[in-house]
C-alpha cells in the first residue's frame, strides 16, 4: 500500500496519540488520566495495524508474462472446446460459401489489403468457403474481418473456425456476445478485459488473470470474436462502429447484413481496415453431404430428399442455411425416422416450422420453453435478465418516486400498527412479536430493493471478509467512539469515581463500536467478479446470502445509540426508520439482485413456467438450447424464440 493510501490511517493514529499525550501530561484528574491512557492505546493499535500491513506490489514482469501465456493458452483451449461442443468439425466442417462485399459500406481495397506503389485497386473479388477464409484473412495486414449474412447463415460458426486458424502463438482468442456489453459500466476495451479475465483457467488466480488480461488487451495480443452486433440497439451499434473505427488489433465481427449496413450508413464510418464478407447459401452437394455424413443408412433414407434438392424450390431454399440443415440432420437422426416427410411440405414457412417442432416440441421435458418464449416476446426482449429492473424503462421519474413513496407508506403504516400492539409479556407473545417485526423488515427490504428506481441491472454481491480491511475499519470506529465517550463523560467525573468500573465501561463501549464498525457496509461483502461463478444463478444465490450483511450495521448502530440515550424501548420503530434511510443513501446494496429474481420468479410462475425454473434453465443451457450472457439467459438462436412464441400465440 502506498503512502497515498496510508495517510488517513497515519493521520488518525497521530491524532489519537497526540490527544492522549496532551491529556496525560496536563494537570488532570483521575478520569482524564484514564481517558489519556485509553486514547494512547487506541492510537498505538491503529498505528500498528497500519505499519504491520504488508505492502502490495504488482506482479513482476516474469510472473506477468507467465500469466499472459497461461491465459492465452487457456482461451485457445476454450475455443477448441467450443468447436467440439458445436460439432463444427465432426464428421467434417460444413463448407459454407462466402464472397467479399464491395460498395459504400466497406473500406476501400487499398485500405483492406495495404497500398502498393503505383497501383490503385478499385474492387475486391474474393470468394471461397469457411475453410479457405483463414488463408485470406491471415494474409491481411490487420487480420480484421466482418462476417455478414442472414439469420441462420452460419456467421458465428464461421467466425469460430476462422479465429481458431488465424490466432497466433501467444495471442488469446475469445467468443464474446455483443448483447452482454453495458456501455454504462465498461468501455469496449475494458469490457474485453473483463471478458478475458472471466475466461481464465481455474488454476490462474483472479488478480493474476486481470493483470494478464489488461496486458494482452493493451498490447493487442487478442483476437476477439464480437458476435451479434445486430442484437444491440441502434445507438449502441453506432457506438461500437465508432469505437472500432481506429482499431489496429485483429478482430472478427458478425452481424446480419441489413443491420450492419444501416449502422455504417448512420455513422458514416467503416469498421477499421476490415474485410467485409457475406455468407452465401450452401450448394446442393454440400447440403446432401452434411445431411448424410456420419448417419446410418443415410444414403437410402435421404435419397428422395437429395433428388428433390436438385430442383429449385422451397426445400432447397430452407436447407441451404446451416441452421435449418443442422435441424434437419438432428430431427431425422434415428434410423427409423423418415426424412421423406419433408417432401410433403412445399411452403418454406411450413418446412421451417416442421423442423423446429421436431427438434423443439411443445410437450415433453422442455415444454416450458414455450411460455418462456412468449413471456420474452411480450416484453420485446431477447434475454431473461435475472437481476434486471422490474420497473419498465418507459416509466417517468415521477412515477418511480410515487412507487417508492407507496412502498414506504405501506411499510411505515404496518410498523405503526405493530408498535400499537399490546402484549401480555409471555414468552410466546414476545417470540411472535420478534418474528412479526423481522418479517415486516425482510418483506420491506425485498420489495424496496426489487423496486428501487434504477434502470440498470443490479450487481450481485457475495460474502468476502478481508481481515486487514475489517480490522482497520473496526480500529477506526473504536478510536473515534472511544474519544467521543471520554469527552462526553469527562465533565461528570469526580475523584470518587471508580476507575475500574470506568475502564470496563469504556472498554465495553469500544468493543461494541469495533463490532459495529467491522460490520459496516463494504466490510463484509464485495461485488461478484466476472467469471467467478459457473452460471448466473450461482451469483444470485450468493447475493441472497449477502443480503444478511445489510442488517448488522444499522441495527447494532441504532441499538448502541439508543442505549446511550436510555431509550432502548423505542428500538423497533427507530430500527425501521434506519433501514429506510439505508435503502435511500446507498447506491449498490447486497441483495438487490436476489430480490429482483425472487419477485420475477413469481411473475414467471404466473405465466406458466415451472416452480423449479432454476434447474430447468440450467438443463436447457447444458443442452445448448439456451446460453448465458452476463446475468441473463437467452435462446441460442433468435429463430427458435420467434417460433416458440408464435406457436403459443396460435394455440
């Protein structure tokens, strides 16, 4: 810790020691002498804690370079696992064709390829398939590419295969979902650092991973796959293009064609020196090869379909996209299935609906996906944000304040009724009153935290006690409150005062102050770091336990204050008021994310989702139907969500 961070501690210690010294060497009575001794001891304790704390150094260059190598190797291994999980190379890669794009939405050929003396290129005429794209991009000066195409055209798969081939030794590569970027929290570079940190190997400590990720991003030794630019709002798409306009690092960006062209037109900027390519429909030979590869008795079962594919029509149009071709391959995996059913459907919409129904049926283990899709569709969102705001963003500030006022009013009214309750003093009634009082406070916290007027997603917290930090806060609290107690009682002391009783009283007060200080906000909890949990629901559970850290400080502090004023009987109502103030003053409170999820679960249950929604979400994620982006779940393909939502509407 530098002196800039130490000076508050040193200053407080010097103040306490000076005060003790002045009191000790003056003409003092017994009480003042006791006060001087206590002050000196407190000051010395704070000073010892300050200088005994070890200095924190950053990683030395050798350790940092080793961490960079371990992190980059871990991301490359993670990318290899992503290829295997998606089945992109088994039984063989799907060779989706592409061609380069010319026109007003791309950089000039000289910018993309590099200028040659005495030569001016006017157009690019590049084409190939996903397995040859790496040869082209790897030879570009900047190794930058934008992959565009229609929904389900294989953009993400092409980007993953490309990144695996163009990443160099010592570089990191990471698949990043653009929908998870929050520009209010991160710049684009800071977000890449956070995502890279989250992808650290299990053996690499978080602090080392963050330092290594910052170094890799700073030296541009990362090839990010920025997937799904079109899933961002229009203003964020423009912000991304403006941020990437002067990038010199290699990258791969994917987007649907129309949305990308609209964003480029709105900004008037191209995306750095990137080569822009467009994914094309697959040829018939590639479709047939993909449908039959690695399947038993495939040639016989798929022969009628292969014959129809040679005739232009809706069947060829549908199966020429990798998404639908893969759905057909999965839907008719069993040897007793009959792909010839597809020949009976001439309309493209009916064909797509038929394939989606076979792979994602409306009954069975994942029947709850249908009401989930409808729930998201009604709110016009793509993701189920576990700790997102419950209050619609369209609400005015006055409307939000009115809701907060209503919550406060109901809470205070219930507390007023509670205070007016008459009790006979029996043990059962006392226990009942304590439970009722605690229940009212917990319900208030749950509703208040869930409906606070914040439009951004809540940050989950976790219990994390750092002994030096906790002891430091406790020492400062004890020092200030001890000096306060001594100064408050010094005028009432007489020579007949019992010194032992006084010492015990001051020591007890200092101990209580230290306990209250140790439980202050920020001493027992800290935000959950990116990638610290295997899935969002784990972070939500941690945040629920961290909510308990919100109680000790206001309750103990209120109790100590009332005890000094001899008004401990008014503790219930004063504690209620303290809790209200604490939810207004502090911006981020542990338990906010958990509170929002608890209330959102009630809403989901009302819309037909199962009570064990947490387990079902994880099963769907493991099956590849859903994926996680930050603290939210979303369908792997938007087309699946649209299909399930529309099917529910038709029903």
